[in-house]
């Protein structure tokens, strides 16, 4: 059974184009759902389990509402719902830029793939987690 699951989940078995197309279609439909339906008002969107159990906001709390606001081009509301999402999307864009320019700009690529950068992002993540619960 384990061999069968490994064979199914293996990246070598799944062609790159198929994975990109499937991922693109999933992102497109996700954008349609979050762009059309407001998670703050429409029932059916899952609430945060950490918030329901503990009463504390996790770093991802507000991400669904922030995605809806981003897709509606309401950047101020998206920032208020989850600022870490906007920062993470910016960093993700920089990572993609670093990946595409790794031959031409190797120092830029090395910086975004260094331990230092990972620790800085982890520190940012933890500060966001603690800070949003202190102020609320």
C-alpha cells in the first residue's frame, strides 16, 4: 500500500505540464470563489479552528477575508484583515523573481535562499502571531 501511494504521489510520475495546468485551474477557480463570495457574510467558509478552540488569533486568521478584499482591490481592508498575507505575497513575488534570475543575479538568489532570510521570516511570523493577540 505504501509503495502504491508513493508511486501515485511521486513527482516523477506526474508530468510538469499537467501539474502546472491543474494548479493553474485550481488557483483560477479559487480566485473565482473568493472574488465572488465574501467569507465574512456568506456561510460555508470554514472558521479558524485555533481561534474557535483557544480564542487567540493564529497568523492565518483573516486570510479568507483578506483574499476576498484583495480580489476586490480593497487593499486597506486586506491589510486590516491580515497584513502578513500581503507581506508574504510580496515576499513570494521576490522569491519568484530570485528564482527566475538566479543565473544573472546569484547574490539575490542566495539571499532569498539563505538561513538568515528563513530566520528573519520566522521571526516576522512569530512577531505577527504574538502582536496581533496583544493588541486585540
